[in-house]
């Protein structure tokens, strides 16, 4: 049995925060605002994993009212999410994701991001796709007010 899940997230860009995408620190003069490390890509992947297993959403599992998730490493949250779906008998088949950001140029970082997600998920890098695009200067991402991410994840029940 296979199950597909979809995830979406958006975080505002602010000064004085590091930019972390897919567990990789990206040099940039601004970062994403949020209770955790605000890793918008990893959050979208977490929601896609949970969605495929019909196990709710990231806010239910990791509420931003919980002090222990303040500045939390989202890769750790992804690991905890994978433990949940593994316990339900699922394994990840592949991940495909988009990151929408006007700046910085993300293409030089994509292979590092894919490698980090590959290590975390325990899946070969050929099963992890991360694509970056701008928003053509329009909307909150295009104006540099925010970054967003979308992900789909396929799970297989062993
Ligand atoms: Mg988020």
C-alpha cells in the first residue's frame, strides 16, 4: 500500500535570525521568523509525512506554545515525525519539494540540503528532490517578505 501526503508552509523573513532550510544554514542577511528554527522546507516535509499517514499536522505534534520547541532544530522534529510513521508501519519512498524565495539564490545549496534530508530520512539522495524558484517579484515571497515551501511525500506500508 502506498500513501501520498502534501505539505505547505510559509514563514516571514526578518533581520537578526539565521536562515535554515532543510537543516542547512544558508548565508543571508535575514532569516525566517518562528518559534522553532523556522525551517520552512523541513516543516513542509514534516506535514507531508504526517499527511501521508493521516496523522494530523505539525502544529498538533509540535505546538508553538511549548517552550521546549523554542528555537528547536526542525531536523530533530522531522526525526520524531519519522519515528511516528515508522511505528505505524510506513517507510518513505520519495520526497519532492519546492522552496519559493526571491533571494538568496538557493541553487548552490540544494545538493547540501538534499544530502541533509537524505541522511535524516535514511533514504538515498536519489529519492530526495528539492527545487528552488523565485516568485517573479510578486506576492509576499516575491517582495522578500516571506519564504514558502511545498512538499509531497510518498509512503509505503511494508
Ligand atoms: Mg512552520
